[in-house]
């Protein structure tokens, strides 16, 4: 009864009162941020994300930040206005100040303005960055990386830090027993450690601590091993073997190192980066517009639609279309709502109207083709027409969506599916799916569709190659189940026979026909290297010296005097702002003073040698004392 009451109360909360607030939209270079929060707060969120994106691109240059699906950020002005749009858990709004809602056509990040720090936004943005590119990343690594990188903090226009220790995690690790690493590595999205409030704390804290240690601890010595470990897991290699191969030791040793790392620290190593260019954003360059009530209702309804809260979504979308019947985005969203409600005739009408109103919108073209495909496969359209004509109509609009948005993976998948149903243009489907997987290598559903296309084309060996790889790395239970079923169904069956030779004897020595082994997995996207997600020092060519920085002379540029095992060397730069500075130690967390340093600060410096000795410093890394 209590649960039912919670649902009723939530339905009352969802009435579109907050759509009547003043809603603003901020469009920066890479983001659309909107909400009923104040204009300064919405601009601030846009600035945070732009700065974080720039810093992330610098530290992780191999991560492709161009998603096949756009992302909209909604900023609610307070907890009261945010609560009706939170994920629902057992009939009650979830206890969260932010969440990431992925979708086929649109991703949403929803946040409350009352959040204490921007780290929650950065956490969700890291999930966005890793969703399409790193489908094989285990849950602990996803959350550990998101927690570790969410501590991004700008200190100057061209300086930022990563790796600050969250106080809540430190307290949890002090108060609660550690999970064995084998247990931590086994957590999935169905695990109590991921879902139950009493167990979530230690899971998130230990995921953060292990990631922090492997990336920033031990002078960075474990970083490349961590990358190797993640890469092996992405390829579907067994966890135990991958761990031993990467770290050249056992679970107990790393767990002891982690405990020791946490026990001995009052301060924590961070990565401090000084860039050559200013990455701070001038908020005055961000354009602001006021949304109509219809537009704000549309965004709220579309968010709820992506959360599969269909009744609540319908309330908002109907309101949007009542206020503005010609709002194409609301027409398209309402059409897909009717698809979810299995009202296919109404959906076709709504989406046809939307695509006729805006033929240059890839989303409306895609959805119109999608509803025709769905109605075709389920045989629910009341209007009768020739299958060949319907097939060509679907193909036409799917191709139009691809033409308008070449990175939109869903349109490629739709075209491949309709070809597979018809048994035609299968080579085209194969090519299209490979393009889609290139754009979104973490999308395991696309890899499953590629395998199904291979089976339809009777390319069993290729299909089994994809399926075998997918079975090892798939995280989603439904994809894993379908993959296993297709592997079983496509298992080569060897005929049982006895060949009678002249004279009536069996040829016992004749070998049975061999089943061809599947070829090595061809699409390189299945070999996604997750070392992309560990930070890299800016790539520069030069020699390296490791030792103690004993003098920092700021006259006429900057001169570093370094004492190493090989002697003392002076490195001078007339343009100090061109030097990259990074810190992996808590001993250097702010600006360092000019002058002599006694006993000296441990550094590793990459430099360009001079013609007569010495040289020019390019990258200065502050490391921990031996």
C-alpha cells in the first residue's frame, strides 16, 4: 500500500507546473544546456563542461568526444523542481543530485542546481564519454574512472588538476572493510554492491581508490599496467589471467599496496597540468535564449520518454502540442511515444507530419522510417500497401537520416535491419554496420546485429567470430543471452556417417571433415584499447633526465638546475609559458617559488638538448620521493 501511495504522489508531482517557469537555453560550442535555474547557474554549467571537455581532450587525446548521439543537459533550479523527473526506485524518486540518461537519439544529463560541486556533472560526462567507446569496461572501472576524473578543478586559465581525494570516500574506506579485489571485479549492474544503498558506499569508494592508486600512485609505475589490464578485459580475456599478466603479481599484493597507499596518506597525489593555451571559457561568449512553454514541456516530456515513464511523458508532450501544434520536435517525440504505446497508425500519422514539416531533421526522418519498420515487422498497420513499396520507403528515410547525420548510428542499424528482414542488400548492411560500430565501438547491440547479418548472408564463420568475441565482453544480460543463443544455433553440425569401402570394411583411418576455424576478428573496433582512458603526458620528442630540482631561476625566462646520477644539468627556456608542468605528488600542489631548493624536489624532465650542453625544458613532471 505504501508503494502504491508513493506512485500516486509522484504522479501528482509530475503535473507540468515547472514547465511554466522561465526556461532558458544556453548553447556553447559543444553543448546545449537548458533549465529553469537562473541564467548565471546555467551558464556556469555550460562553462564547467566546456573547460572539462578541453582538459579531457588534452589529457586523453585518443578519446573521441564526437558522439553519434547528441547530449542535452537540463539544470533544475532546486530539489523540488528536480524531484518529479528523477529515476524512480520502488515508487520513490531516487536519492541523487544528477543522473545520465542514455538514449538512441538523445542523451540527457539532468542535474539539480543545489549540488555542492560540479563533480557530479563531470562524473556523468565521463560516463557519456565512455559509453560508446568502451562497451567492455567493467562496472568498477567505469565508476572508478568517473569518480577519479570528476575531481577536475581549474586553478588558472591554463592550469587544472585531477585526482583530488573525495572526503566521503576516505571516510568510507576508514570505517568499512575492504572488498576483496575478486569481489570488486565481479560486480555488475545486477549486483547488490551496485544497487543496495548499504553496500554502494564501499563499492564506489574502493573503485575510486583502486583507480586513483593505479593511475596516480606509485609514481605512475602501475599506470601502463592498468591500461594493459583494461585492454585485456575489453577483449574478453579472463579477469584472473589478465590481472596476473598485466601486473605480474597476484590480487593479494595489489590489495596490500592499496591498503598501504590509503593508510599512510594525509595528502594525496594529483595530476597538475599547465597547458600552453588558455582553456578557461569566457561565459560572455555563450549564447542564451528563452524557451517557450511548449519547448520546455517538450524537453521534460522527452526526458521522461527516454526514462520509459510513458504516462508522465504523454502529459508533457500533449501540453507542448496544445501550446504549439507546429513544434516539430514535440511531434516527433509524441510519435515515438505512440510507438512505445503500440499505437502504430497514430504514430505513423504523427511522424509523417513531423518529417513533412522539417525534412532536414535527421531525427524525424529516422523515427518515421523506424515506426514503418516496427509496424511492418509486427504486422499492425491497418493500411495495406505493397511490401516492396514499404521497404523502399523505409530505406529512403533511413538513408536520408544518414545523409543528414553521418555519425548517427541508429539510422545505420535501421537500414541494416530492414535489409536483413528482406534478405536484400546484405553487403550494404555489412558496410553500414561497420561504419556505425566505428562511430560507436562500445555499442554491443550493433555488433550483435552485424553477426545476425552475417548469418542471414550465410557467412557463418564471420558471424561466429563476432559472436565469440561479443560473448566475452557483453555487459548487458539481454545481449549476452542472445549472443549465447546464436552461438548455439550456429554451431557447425558434423554429419555422422560411415563410408563403406569395397570389400565391406570401414576406413577407420580416414579423418572426419574439418570445420573451418573462424577467422581472426576483423573489425578493429572490437580491439578497442582502453589505455585511451588513462592519462598521457603530452607527446614531445626529446631526452629525459630524472633527479632533484635544486634551483629554479626565474630571471630572463626560466632555468631549471637538476642534479641526477649523471651529474648536474641546467635547462633554460626563454618562454616558460610553453613548458608543460604536471604533478603526481601531493608535495607539489600549487605554484612553486623561484630560488634554490634544499634538499631538492624530485622531478622527471623531458628536454630538447642544446648544441653545447644543457637544453630547453619541454615537460616537467613532479614525482614522489623515493
